[in-house]
């Protein structure tokens, strides 16, 4: 008995229907992305409201990786949608204590608003560029892979060694890497390289999250308010 196709995957088509199926993935991806960003904002607000403390970085990393692996394994099942909200909700919750610090200090509140504005401007600007030009950014694959390895390595080093300017360098590199990832991931989606809108949403969500967090740190360090 033939299995029914996953609701999260467009049908692979080699006929003229390909554009229609790609458009469906695009529509579903950006609709779900909007919902997950709103849900993250809600869990961040909840975290601030109850006065939640900072989550241990190691524990946060383990939970994030665990949820990501679970999402990838369940990407074509009925559990994919609940897991994507659990994943993005957890990220929002852990960001809550950081936002509390910024919102409690008028000088830092301006930096927070600037980071949000720059994040939105960069994301929409780069996304629009890809949609308008239809350019293939698959050539960035090697750059983003190496960039992620370097970023992870530098972040681990920062836990054990206090090197002057390392935090600034990590955030500057992460902003550049997140921008490249937005181009790369958006290009994959509109060119049919990613057929599962759950995973497409997760990719873009992580790009935005990385961009915002490191822009926030970068602006804070440059302002001298760190």
C-alpha cells in the first residue's frame, strides 16, 4: 500500500508544475517563519515576565542540538510542526533574560531597538535581492560551512581563554556569516533545493537569530556599554 506524501514536502516535479510547488514551499515557509518569530517573542516575554534567569550555556546548547536532531528526524511526520514551535520557543525563552537587561537600562534599550531594526533591514534587503535577481548562491556552500566551523571553534576558545577583542571579532564574523546564510538558504528555497518547508523555516529562523544576537553584541561593544 502506497504511503501518502508528507504534508511538509512539496512533490518533486520535472514537469511544468515545478514552479507551482516551489511557490507553495515559499508561501508555507514564510508563513510559518512569521508564526515562529511571533511565538519566540511570546516565550521571550513570558521569560521576562516570570523573571527567568540565564540558562546555562552548556545546557542550552545540549537542548538546542537535541531539538534540532529531533526536528530533522521527524521532518516528514506529524511531530514536525510541534517540534518547530518547541525549538523556536526555547530560543525565545533563553533570550528573555538578555532582553530584560537591555530593557531595564534606557541606554541599552536604544541599542536593542537598533539591533532589531538592522536585523529586519538586512534580512528583508538580502531576501528581496535573491527574490528579484533569482541568483544562485549555492557557491557560498563552502564559505558558510567553513565559517560555521571557525565560529564554533572561536566561541569554544572564548569560554576558556580571555582574549581582548575576541568577542568583537566573533560577532563581526557571525554577522557576515548570517548574511551569507540568508542569501544561501533563500536561494535554495526559491530554486527548489529545499523541498521541506519545516526545515526551510528552521534554517531561516536560525539565520535571523544569529544575525540579531551578534548585531546586539556588536553594537553593545562598539558603544562601550558592555
